[in-house]
C-alpha cells in the first residue's frame, strides 16, 4: 500500500463519515446505527492515520515505508493522547 493509497483510504472514510452525518441530520438513519457506524469509522480512520505516520517515520529513518504494517484497533485506540 503506497502513501497515496493510504491518503485515498482516509479520504474515502471521511466521505463516509460525512454521508452518515448527513443521513442522520435528515432523519433517514437511526441514531443508534449512526453511533455504531461512526465508531467503526473512527477506528478505521485512526488506523489509517497511524499507518501513514509509521510510513513517514520509516522514510525519515531511511527505511522502506512498505514495511509499515497497520496497527490493530486495540493498539491504535489504546494510545495516550
């Protein structure tokens, strides 16, 4: 997966988030379903941003960015802010 692939994935997830919020504001989406789907999207976005950071860190260290692997949802969600 290239950096462009990761960025495209992030954009697609953000677009999905906006669509969910639009459906919710129109009343065409059950609020419980919205919360569940938004929570899932947030985890996927966190993973994608984390992968992008890992790829860029490898480049800065003179390593191949292609060796970066996505972190698990538990690992990404467990990071301290």
